[in-house]
C-alpha cells in the first residue's frame, strides 16, 4: 500500500495493560513525595472545606490515599460497574473522584458544568447513571437548584466532601478492575447538536496518554499548567493521566482566564502549557503578556479545533516555546496524530503531525470506503487499541461509526502524505456545495485568520435558492469598536482564494459558541443567523 494513504501501526512501543488505578499506584511506588496536583482558583474562591483556596496541593502518595478513601466510600453506596455522573468545573475533588471511581470499578460519566437542567437530564438518563456529583455553584449558576430540576437521583454536592468522603474510614480489599473494563462515558462535543456517549476503557485512556505526553517532551517530574476542562478527555485523560506517567505536577486552573493561567504558568514554573486555540489567542492578546516570567515554558500543546498556521508562528515567537498540536476524537481516547516540537516550522504550522504508536490511520473515500492515493483528500479513519467500546446504549450509532473490520470513521476530511503526516482539511458535514463545487471551510478560515482586523472566524454554508448553498463567514473583530468592513474582508479573501470560495455573506459576533473541547458549534451559529441575531457587516 506504498502509494495509498495508509499508515501502519508503529509497534515499537507496547500497549499498556494498566488501569487508571494501576497508573496512580505505580506513580506512588517511585515518586510518592512528588507534587502531583496543584489547584489554581480565582482569588476569594471558597473551598469545599469552607476556607479560601490558596493553591491547595497533593503529593502522589496523598492523592492515592484520598482516592482509596473515596473508593471505599463509593462502594458503600454503589456496586462495581455502575455509572456516576460528575458535573463540576476543574476542582481537585473531581480528580480524586476520577481515581476513586476507577479503583472501585465504577464508570465516570462526565458532564459539562455549563449544561442546563434539560441537557443534564439527558446525560443522566441516557447513561443510566445511579447518582450525580456536583458543585454548589459555578459562574453564578445555582448548580444545586439545577440538579434538583434535572433529576430525582441521589445527588452529592462537593461542598459536603469534607464531611462525607474525607470523613469516611474504610478499609479492606478493593474489587478487581481489568484494563479492558469501561472507565468513562464521554459525551461527544455536540457540534451537530446530538450528543452520543462514547464508552472508553482504561487501557485506551492510559496508553494514549503515555504516547501523547511522550511526544510533548514534558520533562520527567516537570510541570503542566492547564485550564482544559476535566469533563473532556483533554483534561481528565491527557492532563491527569499524562502527568501521572511523567510523575509530573499538574497545575489545575479551575477555569480559563488569561491572567489566571499566565500567572499560574509563571508562579509554578510550568514547562508545558495546554490550551485550545481560543485560549491561546486570548493569552497572546493579554496587554501585560511580556511581564509574565515564562522562561521555564518549553512547549505549548494545543488542539480541539483547527489551528491557523499564523497562530502557531505567533505562539512560538511570543512564548519563546516550541509547539505541539494534537488531532483526535473522543471516541479514540482521544489522540490520533500529533506534531512533535522537533518538527519543522512548516509541518507544525500546516499539518496535524503523524499517528501515535500502535494506531493505523487511513484516508478513505467516504462513499466506497476504499483507501485513496497519497495526497488525495478523503475521510480520516483509524483503527487500534484505543477505540471506544461503543456508544453507550446506541448499537446502531456504533455500527455507523465503527465498521466490521474495526475502522472508526472520524467524519473528518484530510490528506496523508508519504511521510505519514496528516493534514486535516475539514469536516464532511462542513463541506459546502455551491453550484456543484465542493468548498471546504477550513481553507477559508485560515485565510481570514491572517487579516489583522480578525481575532477569530468561522465559515459555514447557508441555504440559497440559486446556488444550493452560499459561503458565509462569522467574524470576531480584533478591535470590537473597529470591525473590518465586508468589502475589506472580501478583498483579502479574493487575494488568496478563487471567487467561488470567497464568502458572500459576512456576520459579526462578539464570540463564537464553543463546545467544552473548544470546537465551534456551527449549528448554533446557523440558528442565530436564521433568527437574525447576528448583525451583518457593512
């Protein structure tokens, strides 16, 4: 298959036959006194114990002790195999619960703390959860009240953690847990509006985190700072498990605020900073960026949505750090390909890197499923140890996504070159068909990002009686009080793109609706356009 867009699995490294709990115990065995976790919360944020949070921290030994205590407490209420939903922001108790549930043989169901009552009810009911764990409030929302509206299941508030979990004194053997057992249900990001619960296993999460963190070159016992949400694999898998592999310290930012994260990077001398493109754009735009001491920062990790090449260059220049980007999917635990900090500037700026070990990648014709030639666009498909067990309680959806040979269809379009580097060109569902011409939004978005008046931009197709669809762009201005004109943006695009690819309609937004993993929810933008909620640029 030398001339075909297929990359065989690199078998030089083993798949790890470990559970999440096994990994934590290994870390304690050889780095028990190493700092495992440091909490960073906005000033004045109360802790579950009632006092202000002042960078609470845990060693690996302390983290395991609390996780085992949590496991014993959980087993007084639930049986191995049951599912419990956690609905909270980035707090250390989230991680203790993650490890505790793993040690008890329970399955964690993750829920975005921004969900409202009806959305939360869907997650609880679809996953057939036995209980809900939540914070009392978050960003002005009364989480307790919302939980009461959403469910009649038993609910546990993290505000009571001190008097419940930490007060419990349990001992004895914990149940056996196997690497292939279910560990989490992660709901798909919802860019199309229909969430599905990907059932992920310990082996896939633990091994994928190992391969990913190796490629970032995070030093052994180094420091990772991140505000990536724990309810997504970027936080609870790449962050939590990745740092455990390196016996590194995880500086956990409760939420994303540019000042909070940059202060955490400087104060804790982080070697690695993780964030989706929108976070990096906000930090690059911080008026006092140059005043933060980022001299220990050696690498910046990003992913979750397409990364404009210009952003890669800006990050490496302004942060004086090398860049690594991941491309993946929740259903694959989650990383498929990743650039290396050692890659050329061109490869880091224009590709999603090469496949991680033990994973086959192919680019196939979406209609025939035949592997296309090298350099030709098709649907990105992957096969390997890290694939989900299936969509929970959705067998039809599972067979639509994973074929009988184990190939998982990502729904993304891409091109694979003869070196194994993958370039993601868009989503199958994002393809715009204008008068029979196929147009890919990602190409136009990259051009728009290079305009100095544009901070963020996304492109989508809108119905048109003549062309079938027309290209539309939604722009967030770099200077809100001085947005670029539609004419200026049109001229900018025409200098780089064919006429049929240049947007015909231009809309202005103050921000773009995002999923928890940083992907733009284009279906919500289409709804806003339909309701005339987005003003058109003059």
